[in-house]
C-alpha cells in the first residue's frame, strides 16, 4: 500500500481525529462545474 505524503497524512489524521495507526491511502478532489453567464 502506498501511503500519501507525511504532511497530507498528518492533516488527514488531525481533521478526523484519527490515531497514528490510521493513514490516508488515497485522496480525490471534487470539481464543481458551473456555466458562467456571459455579459
């Protein structure tokens, strides 16, 4: 299993209040697409 970077993993643990033995395997970003009105 490839673990994400130490900095990303630490932020993940702090965000969700997880113990050190829990680690982030992968993360995904969400992109919201909207049509912008043209003027």
